[in-house]
C-alpha cells in the first residue's frame, strides 16, 4: 500500500511517500527548484519520491493532501465579508487565484500527477500537523499541541493520540493566532515573513523584555488556559496586503524597520519582548493540556513548534516528562502527517510505537548519492579531489576542524525539514572565538548576530549543557553548563546589544549565545554513524565532544541537495574544504569557476 502525501500553495511545499505505514522518503520542493520556501505544487519532490521508492504513479493507492481547500476558502471569503468594504484590493488579488486554481485541488493533483487513478483524501490542516507529531513519535499515547499561522480556521489545537488514533479536543481560531503575532513582529523588525522568524528568535537575547507588558496590555489578551485574543485594530493581515498597520508602529514609537537597515537596541528589546510573550503563551498552553489530558508525554508540530527557545522552556519548566517535536514542523511536515493519517486513521491500520526510537529515521529522508555518482561528477568536471577510506575520513576531517578550518560536509540522505543534522552541514571548531563571525560573514553571508548550533555526542550532552535528554533534531535550546562558562568582567557586563557578540562566554564560545544558551543537536551512532564517528575522534583528540553545525547553504538559498550545489556553494564562499561522501576537496587546489556555469546543470538527480 503506497500513500503519497502532498503539501502545497502556502510555503514549504513537500512530498512524502509512506509504504505500509513506513516512512520511505520525503523532501521539500525548494531543494529541487532552488527557490527558498517554494510554495508551488511539489511535482519535483513527488517525482523524486516515486523514483526513490521504485514506484510509478500508477502504484500509488492514495494521495493525501494536507488541508481542506474548500474550508480554507470559506474562511478567506467570510473574513473579507466581515471586514468589507476594507480589503477590496487584497480581495481582488486573492479570489481570482482561488477560483482559477486552488479550489480545484483534485483536478490539479490529477493534472500534475498524470496517470493517478486512486483516492484523494483531504484531512484538515491541524489534523495533518497533529498526525505528523504523534505517529512518528516513540510514544504509544501522548497529548499533542499544534501551533502555526493558520490552517483552514484553526491556528492552534491540542488533543490526544492513542494507538493509531488522534483526536483534537480544542482549537483556537483565526484571526487570533500566535504564529501570525510572531510573524507580525518579524515583519515589523524588517525580516521576511514565513522565513525570518528564526532571526527574531536569535536577536531576542541581545535585548531586554521592556515591551512585554505593553504587548500583553495592548496586543494580546491571554487567559490562564493559554487561550488568547489579539486586538485586531493593530493588525492588517485579515484584509490587507501587510501584516500590521500604522497603529502598530505608533504603539512602540517606531516605524517598521526597513530590511537591511541598522538594528537598534529598541529593535532588540522588541524582539526579546515578543519572544518572552510567545514562551509564556506556550507554557500556559502546555500546563492546560496536561491538566485536561493527564498525559505525561507531549508531541508538537506547526511552525511555532520550530521556536526551540520556547520548546526548551516548556520541557524544563512545564509539566511533561518528555516532548517529541516533528523535525519538519511547518507546512512541509503536513505532507508526512497527511500520509500517516491516511494509513492509520482512514485505513485503520495498526500502529506499534517503539518507546526507545521514533519512526522519523533521523529525518534523513531525502536524496542520497552513491560513490560512483559523486566520482563521475568530479571527474567529468575535472575537479581535484582525494579519496579517503572510511577509517581515514573522520581522522582527517577532525584534524582540519581542530585547525579552525571550515568544512562543507555532504553525506548520505538529505535532511527533511529546515535543520541541517549532519548530512548537509557546514562544520567548524566550537572552541574557536572567531568561528561565529567567520561563518556568518564569510560563509553564510548573513547577519552577524545570528548564533550557531552545537552538535554534541549524545552520551556527553550533560557535560556541556543543562540537558539530560536527547535532542536529535536541534529543536531544543538549553543553557550552557555553569562549569564551562566564563563569567563576564565588570566592563563586559556594561555592554549593550551587538557589543555583546564578541565576548567569550564559555570553553565552546562558537556555539554559546549571548545569554549562555545553545540550540543543541545530540548525535548517536545509530542514526548518524559517520557523523558520530567524526565527533568521537574529535573528542578523543581534542578532549571536546562538541563541534559547530550549521546548514550547508548561503543566505537566501535552500539547503544544498546535489553535489553540484555543494561544490558551487563551496567555491562561492570562504570554506576551506569540502567533503562529498569519501572525497575530500581542498579549496587551494580548485580552479576558479568559469563564467559560464551551464556545466553545473549537467549532473542530473537520479
């Protein structure tokens, strides 16, 4: 039984193939089109899933689309009617697109996936999120919490998963949305919506929560159970073409920041304030869910579940013994959830949870390339390389990292979800005081304030961080242990904003944020044997079980998928070495890229 899951037409379109209840493969469309957060129908991702699974479209029994287009259209139409005559410009742009394309999803799916004759299912958006959180989790039963911008009507929901069934118990409905609140501040602070939310989270520790009370007084009416209402007079997203209106800026005494302009202390204070508001709402939601369900385990999905600072606080301060978060928590993961929901709930197939391991397969669900494919690519393009054995590779690369070299690391299956987890990563020495600025400015071409994540040996995580559980998907922030911190001098304590950036705060400064926190990825030998071995050798040689891990891409581009994209990124940045499988490339030996880069298109994805 083959089920193809599809998410599309908002952001982060994706496809996933589930066979007899097992996740076979999954990938976002952006990785193939090279258009970040691509919202188009995932025809490339779907075609790759079929090839990877050795299937044809005729072999697919069910296609599950991640939401209900007609219900979403009802919400959009009713919202415009409620606010009429305001929003006429937005209405005239949105409605023709819906009437022409988005409403007729069955026809669009059959057109894009020609030859499919099976059944098409349309679960609700938050059902897909809930399914993506619960079904791959290691728990036989658990509560779940989903929070995002908006699906059809729901913006947040919670419920219970038991065996092969999920049931939503309560929802918060549009226009009241924690995801849209955070996105409004993302827009206000000059970052791109549905993309720059990570930047707000990374900027927050540079500020103070001076506006937290103002946000709760004027923007958010929060109840004890975690439910809330937004004061809509400050927002424009219901009917306008922007997230906020002039009243929003007047409230903070500051107009919306134009992208790429200087960040002030006030911007940082606003980021810190909305981040703390978000954390408080998530904590109240978690406590309410625990009271209502009495369950000890929680699963999470939806775009807000990618806020790893809030997740970390919920785990440390909340009532749950353990939390499992879908690595592709946003809309991409909806494709996976829809497919699993079709298998378990629609077809009523049994689910057996392994309480020690999840079913996500390390989220390494995307394309991989054989030794022969990589070698053929390198030789065809006359790229100098050195091939290393399985034993030599970790030894050599760990030594280069210790020399403060920056390494492009391309191994095995590509990650599903926004985080690089050791398959499409850029690696560096966590002990280096200059590594953060070097990577940000010379490799990633992004804002200097943004922190980097540590990869740490699973068995050593408690030596470095105040965390005693695994965090394989880099979705939990934890404090750096007091024992390895370096206290600030009186002069350093007086620094403000970005001035704090270059203060060495621990023995692993490259991954220690200005508030002594880190977004932790634990690595074990089962999910990532080669990556684990690299960390193990680094620890044996350097007495440090932590390295820097950031995504293999530059600002504005998706994670690299194919060897050619990895090589192009390597050559366009100041990376020192590139590892493609077992092949090591030294930047000093490479020829400059030709002006005509048509040759880069010759390597085709199997």
